């Protein structure tokens, strides 16, 4: 298993189940153009900032919280998503990484507050993953569930397994909804935005509305949810928005990326975007012990 650990942006690299040969020439060109356009915006913004210092894995903590309350929306079917992404140390073996993955996947059987657990390996063709390779999406019924989970002894024990191999961690929490019915196969397309400091709130709202309108325009989107980050931890890298798009096939994603309505949305996004991060993963392989609310 090849792991890409560089934190620098690069041209799109293709991994996992998705391969460029599976795409038509037009689709490959559209993906490359889209990624290069977004990448150019990010690089321009980053050139004006001081580089983020690199820290060793010994400085990462899994429970590093603030006390800011984030009440749930007033919806009976709302759930709290906890999206977690890892990159691993270069000297950690595939066996070491697999041990971490299995330890994480075992948590739903140890912590009742986890009502759903999905995970997989990043396979995005866009090259906007910042080196993160492993994706996990946990679901809690409410904030109390998260409050039970974070300091839980089983979670802390998992942290001890993870820490020697951890290069970096990225965490975003947001309010979502359980799809009914959920697609049988779920290719998750997780998109995160950091907006410019001087971005007009009205322009950000326009981005939110434009993205939320895409499922009604692109039929390969099988489910969709989005929210603003409410994680009490400090691993969000200043990203504020998460959009979780679900396809049921690579072909669905291939249709979505170069779709005219998606490209039109990107034009709405460009003026206010500071940075974007994208990770895709098949949820099959590690899903454990799904529970109903």
C-alpha cells in the first residue's frame, strides 16, 4: 500500500480503486484543469502567509478541546458527524498502519455512543488531500455522545496505539442527517473549505447555497449533507465548512467532476476561497456495528 505523506500540493495523483485509465480523455482533462485552477488559488493565498511549522507526531493529542458550545439544529433526524483523517509516519510499516485501522474500527463495539462508523483509504483523483491517506467518519446521536466518546478509556487506549505512527491528524465535526435509504455502496467525497479572512459573509452564503443545489442538478449524487465545523478539538487546520457528497460508483464521480453545473459552482467559489481539501473513500471494508438511533 503506497502512502503519500508530503504536505505540499502536487498535480493529481491516482490511488486505490480509481485509476486514470478508467476515465475518458475529456473527464481526465476536466479533473486536471479543475484541480490546477483550485491549486493555483491556494498557492497564491499561501504565498502571502508564513508557513505552518512542522511538528513531530509526539506533539499530537487526540483530546485537545475548547469549551465553545455548538447546539444541534432543531431537527429530529439530525446526527453529529465526526470526520477524522490521518497521515502516517514514513517509517511506519503497512502492518503498523493496519493495526491502527483495526483498533479504530473496534471502537463502536466498545463505545455505545458511536451509532455509525465508516472508513476507507483516500482515492480522490484531485490531488487536494494534503497527504492524508486514511479516512474515518463516526456518527453520534448528539453532543452528549461525543462528550462520552472523547475521554472514553477505549478511545484513549486507541490513541496510545495510534500515536507512535501518527504524522498528522485532521478533524472536522458537523451536524448531518442519516440518509433514508442510504446507498448500498457509498463512495464518500469529502470537501472542506477555508474562506479568505475578508470574504463577504453574503458571498460565503452564496457558496453554501450553490453547493447545496448541486444534488438537484447532478443525478449521480446519491446523498448530500453539509455543515460548519463545531469540533471542540483543535485539529481543523482552520477549515470551517464540510460538504459530504456520496456517489454509488466511480462512474458517478467521473460524471460529477467535469459536469457543467459543478464547474459553474467552482466559479462561484473561487473569489472567496482560501484553501480547499478533498478526500474520497469507499466506506466498505471497515464498517462495524451500525446501530440505529
